[in-house]
């Protein structure tokens, strides 16, 4: 039973690593989109929004960087336990996993809010300029 639990924990960590890579890529795409909007428009209201979103995107980078470090650390622990080079109480690993999972869920909620605001703000403001 311990092995199947360990395998599930490792699977979850690997999933988080892929998710964080995806989040990084998406954040970069949004930064690039802001640059495109800046180049094609110099309306002061839009520039204010762009600056606001740039700050939010930079905060996201900080959050997912910290989470990524925690995920990598957890992965290293799990690998050592799996190789039987490191003996630790499985309960403490599960508790750490729960903390990381809560952080990932919070990050996803923040991202969804920023994305919704991003599309709403820029779509409406750019449509008004037509």
C-alpha cells in the first residue's frame, strides 16, 4: 500500500511540474500580448491598464517560482524515499503535498481571475476605439 501511495504522490508532483511550465508559457504569452498592444496603441487609459497587468504578471512569476521550488524539493524527497535512501514518515510527506496542492489551487484561482480581467479589459477598451 505504501508504494501505491508513493507512486500517486510522485505522479501528482510530475503533473504540477508540467502545469507550472504551462503557466510560465501562458504568462509569457500575455506579456508579449501587452507589448503588441503598446506598439499599436498609445491611449493613456490602455497604458495604465497595461502597467497594472504587467505588475500582476510579475507577481504571478514570483508565486509560481516559489511553488516550483517547493515542487522540486518535494520531488527530490519522494525520489529519495522511493530509492529507500531516505526514510521519512509518509504522513509528513502527504501533509507537505497538501500544502503544495493548496498553493497550486490558489495560483490557478489567481490566474483565472487575471485572465478574465485581462480579456475583459482589453477587449472592451479596444472595441471602444473602433
